[in-house]
C-alpha cells in the first residue's frame, strides 16, 4: 500500500484562511517577479562565463536554449499542478498526491539540499562582490572575515592570510531571513525593487555591448572537443546546459509560494511560464553579447566575467553599475531560495515528516518563523565556513530530479484522477511530460560522476531520518488515510 495525501485534504488546506494559514498576498506580477528574482542571478552573472570558458564557448547560448526547453516541458507540468493544488511545498506536495509519501520525502529532502546549498553558494559570491564594490570607496573588510578557514589569500606585500569566517555571507543570510519573518508582502516588495534594478542593468549591458560585438569571437561558435567528454564540442554544450540549469530554478521557487497567491489558478501558470520566457530571452541575448564582446577564453578563472566584457567597451564606468546589479541579483536569489526552503519545510512539518514546531506560524506576521530561523542558522554555517567550490552541479542535479518527478506526476494523476478540475491543463500529454523526463535525465547524465555520489550520500542520510522519525510521525499513516496503487486517490479511514 502506497500512502498518498488525498487531494481533497490538499484542496481543503489550500482554501484555509485565518490563524494558522499563510496569507494570500501575492499577485501575478509578484509571482513573475519572484521567478525572475530567482532566475537572474548567479547563473547569469557567474555561471555563464564559467560554462563558456570551460565547456561550450560561444555556444553557451545553445546550452541555455537546451536548458530552457527542458524547463518549458517541466514548467507546463508544474503549472498544471500549481493551479490544481495551490499549496506550499512545490514538487514535494505534488509527489505526495501522486506517487506517495516515500517519493514525497525523497523529493522534499532533495529540495532542502537544493535550496540550502544554492542560497549558501550565492551568499558567498555576494560577499565577494560586496568586497569589490566597497573597494571603489576605499573601504576594506579584513580578508580574514571574508573567507572560510580553509581559504588563503596573498596580500600585496606577500603576506599569506588565512580566513576565519565569511562574515558578509552570514550578514546577508540573517538579514533576508529576518525580512522573510517580517512578512511575505514586504519580502515581495523588496524583491520587486531588486528585480527592476538588475533587469534594467541587464538590458543596458545588452544594448551597450551589442554594438561592440567582434564577430571573430564567435568563430568557431562551437569549439572543437578536446577529446574529453564535456570539454567543448556538442558534449561540452550538453555539459554546460547541466551546469547553467542552476539558474532555472526560479519557477520552481514560484510554485513554493502557491499558498500565498491571491488567485493561484491564474497567477501560478502566469508566474511560472512568464518568468521562464522572460529570463530565457534575457539569458540568450546576454550570453551572446558577453561572448561576442570578449573571447570566451578570457572568462576562465574570472570572478566577474561580466566586468571582463564591459572592460572591452568604452563604457568601463558601467563596471560599478554591473556590480550593483550583481549584488541586487544575488540578494533576490538568496531571498527567494530562503523563502522556498522554509515553505517546503513548513509543509513537510504539517505532514509530520519533520517536527511540528516548524509549521508554527508567527502570531503577528503569519509566517513560518521557526523554519526561517532554522535555515538562517543552517545556511549561515555553510556561507561562513565552507569554501567556494563548484556546487552548481549539485544544485542542478537536485533541480533536474525534482522536474523529472513532477513530469511523471502529471502522467500518474491524469490516469488516477482524469475528471479532476484543472484550471490549467498541460498540453499534448503524454508528449510534454515524457519529453520533460527525457531531456532532464539526459542533462543529469551529462553531469560529473562525483555529483551523483554527493546526491547519493545526501539521500542516504535522508532515508535514515525518514525511517527513524518521518515514517513514525507521518500524519497520513497515523490517521490511516491512504490509497492503493490502482484505484483513484480516495482516503481510507480506520
């Protein structure tokens, strides 16, 4: 017997109002901005240069297109679920309703890693760019307070300094966590401002840089493979698509806010598909200009590849504006990731799979403040004491895994509950979800083997926690609400 969360229970939770329920404050515009806030950030300003220099060359634009196609198939599936089951929890909730509790735990645990690791990584990059920005004003933060204990830097006088902790990374995580506790509406307002700022600078970069594209930098557009899989050639384009997929988790974050949307039946499809379309266009144009203004080889080992490109134009003064946009971009990414993280944990707590304390809402602000505080500490530890490594693959594989399960979920629920009202229906089923599964799996297979090992280790830890705590405290199991594999989703009672 496979324990599923009955859809009537989910819909009842989604329609609940008053004390103990999340406030519905987000408009369609807020949801699109939320998606853009998560998508335009580390992927655009950092991973584009790395993927071009190490894997795809100028063809990183094709990598973004491949990633966007996989996202489009998965996004259409997400939109059906988000409009039909407008409740916090994203892919975790959808898996619970279609494939049962165990698979829901698997994807929920996967999403926890995805969002936590993503937020921590971006906070470290935020710290690096803050240091660069402050240098323009002759303000210096001691390097010991901007690095992890495992990192060193050589100063101008030759002195080698070891890090103690990355204090700016901790600062931004705590500030944004406190903002999220203050309220979703306030967080969305700040996010909207940040999105407007960074999109404006992105558009300025595209407009200014377009006139300085050197066609020679785009030849050859797909550099010849070096003989190793993933190093240029078509295998490099495919590997790069897996790396930059980190940047496409924005619409997944939109779905975590479904329970706080004013009109989720309309707002969720608009937020998910709208943010994906807008950001894909900006990504392709931005990467085309960046690899045209400067040769892709110049981005290797560059902490700020966009600044490298800007330096090739007469508008070097734009470097300051670009860094401001990057800081704004990273801030909104961290904000959305921390928000999505707490909402997934909030939903898992309500289901009994993690302690009930984390589904308690703040008496005044009606936000899951204990989840926010937990992850403020957890993510801060990563940001403060873990050195910057190539973790985009880890975030990407978690995202791709979530997308695969959502696509499979649409196939399952179309079979088990064909008559269920669907405000938004995924078109061309089964073609769209099947293609979503195929493309996402191909991109997962293109990622390095050690990424799979890290994912396996995290999942093993999650399995132990589920068997020791989650399974015993599951609300569905303890209430006896379950369904078998064959009939439609109908609750049983003792």
